[in-house]
C-alpha cells in the first residue's frame, strides 16, 4: 500500500512521472489493485498518453465489468482517440448496464455516427430519444442537423421547430431554420424566424449576425450595418461581430468606417491576422499608406504564414509601390496557397504584364475569368492584351 499512497502524494503535487512509477510498483505487488489501476489510468490521461490509459481502463473492465464510471471514461477516451466504433460498443454496453432515461448516452452514440457520416444510424438514435422523451431538445436539434444532411428539408424544419426557447440550443436551431427557409427561396420567412427569435433572445449575437447575412445577400448593406451596430451595443467587445461590421462597411464602400471597425477588432485582439490583412489590403488597394500597409501585412503573415490571401495583399502592396518583380514573386506564392481565388489570379496577371510576360498574363486573366466569369474588368484587360499581342505579331 505504501507505493499507492506515495503515488497519491506525487499525484497531488502534480509530479506525474513519479506518481506513475509508484502506482506501477504497487501493481507489481498486486496486479489486481483496482484503485492503483484507476489512478495509473488518470496519470496517463493527464500526460496525454491516451493509448496507454485506454489499455489500463480495458484491463480494469476485464477485472470488474460492472464498473460504469471506468466504462464511461473509456468511451470518452476512445472518442478522443477517434476509435469511434469501439466507443459505440462501450457506450452501448454502458446503456445496457445503467439505462438511459435522459437520452444522454444515445446522444453521444448519435453524435459519433454523425462524425462518421453514418446519417441513417444517427437518425435512428435521435428518433428513439425524441419518441420516448419529446422534451429532449438536444436530440431534436441534432435530429434536425441529420435531416439537413440527408436533404430532407421539411423534416429538418419540423425538428428545429421542436427546440423550445428554454433550450441553450434554441438560438442555433432558429438559425438553422432561417437558413433552410432562405435555401428554399423564402427569405421573408427566414427573416421572420430570426426576428421572432430575437424577441425572445435579444442578446444572442449569432441571431443578429445571421440576420445581417440575409441583408448582405440582398446587397442591403445599410440594413446589415444597422443590425450589427445593434448587436455591438449589447456586447461591444465581440470580435466576430466587429469584424463582420468591418466587412459590411467595406462592401458599402465606406472605407474609412471599415478601417475603424477593423482597428476596433485589433483593440479586442491585437493578433487577429484577418483584421490586420484587411486594413493592409484596403490601404494597398486604394494606393495609400503603403509603407504602413506593408508592415501591417508582414505582421499578419507572421501570425498566418501559409495564408494565400495575406500573401496576395503583400504582393499587391509591392505592385502598388512599383516593385513589380517582388510583387510577382509574392503573388506566385499566393496562387499556390489559394489557387481558386479569381482576384489573386488577376493580380498575378497584372504583375506578369508589368514584368513583360504577356503570355503568362493572358493565362492568368483567363484563369481568373474561368473562376469568376462576371469579372468585366478582367474581360476588358484580356481583350486589350490579346489585341495588342495580335498587332505585335
């Protein structure tokens, strides 16, 4: 017993290797010492040795299969270790041992099936729960998400409607419901769902952001801005809402306000690389404060070194400074990391043209148009360049 108690002392002092050593010594004397096995499992969990902890808990269950606490812990670790099939086995055994009146085990099993994209099995689990307990709002919510994945939209809508306002998932369920109405082409109904939800949950910023997104789709940026300002009056320090406001200002061509909104984001989180990039790119695109723009974007690249959009911003700063070779080098990297972005392809085309590489420029302009056929300015550049090259020949 001395090794076990000494292990507990080391455990309380957070000296985990020493604790592990003493529990192991105790188990060498008594291999079936359950408390030592449990504590050894906990020590390995704490040190993030999940495979070892899993094997220890399995050994305990071989000795005492009725230990529900250990079986529950084993299932959790199996999920963490992405051993989903085995986790379902353990959770199913646990359900047989202790029942599942509240549906908590069934929800865990359903979520595992969801993670595995086994939609039919997930649906079966959640349906069983709501049939026996119609007030299990978590099960209704997750059932709605499964129906959504199965493209059974009316069934999904019905499930989300069952989530009552007292549920913590109510705001998210209403966002899903609004999305489904919008997806079916009924934006009026989508807005009404969210506006009604805001009458009940007037401090839920996610609802405001979704409502703003509906106005954004209509290009009603003024109304989207108004909604986001209303949300920020509730919580001025919400980084996501503040960032979205900056984007809406930009889309409304209110560039000064956009910069101020992004600067407000940086006051909340000075390491928000996207806000840094937004400010730097806005300066570059307008041809102002180019040295400051370069410094800001370099700072963003330190935070997100493999981000093609930030590389594009830096390349665009160099372009605006007339440093065309540096621009081309940076934009080549940007295209590599974000190959499906039409703006980056256009920028690289511009850089190729300035570096006297018209054929490569044509290639990039054509790629830009393939990605976004609506880009009229790129069409014009491409036509002019092809005409110019034809005359040269």
